[in-house]
C-alpha cells in the first residue's frame, strides 16, 4: 500500500512540469468564420488566418509547407487543408466547424499549401 502511494505521488509529481509547459503555450485563438494555421505544434509560432468564405486560398510563403497545427472557427462549413500535388489539391486535413488539431501528424506536417471547402 505504501509503495503504491509513493508511486502515485511520484507520478503526480512527474506531471507538474508538463502542466507548467502547457500553461506557457499561447491560448488557442482563431477568428470567427476563419481557419487558422500555425507553424508550430499546439497553436504556436507563426499563424495565418484564412477566411472561410473562399472556395480555396493558397497559403502565404511564411506558412506554405510549414504548418504543424490548425483549427477552424467556421459556423457550418467543413474546411479542408490541401497539398498541391501535380496541379491537384490533395486533402491532407479535414476540419469540421470548431475543430482544432494541435499536431497534424507526420503525414500532413509541413505539407499544407492551401485551405478551402472540402
Ligand atoms: Ca505542399
């Protein structure tokens, strides 16, 4: 019993640095009716804000092939993140209204070129 308690206390203590790290990250924020992409994971570093009203919008040079996290604040429109491959927009991410992804995964990381309607 004591061993279990000690192990539990150690586990709890080990979580403290993680919580402190999370608290340092900027809070998630994406303007209403827009999609936002960030260069870093957990919605950090450079951000680009894209209107949800366009069929699709190419990313600026700062975020092209750079995004690692993204989120959507659209009301109803499902939005997709695309990678341009041989002149075609290939879907690498799908964002339902209000959806956010702190890490897009190895398959989509640093590949995004455009955002638009799915
Ligand atoms: Ca790309």
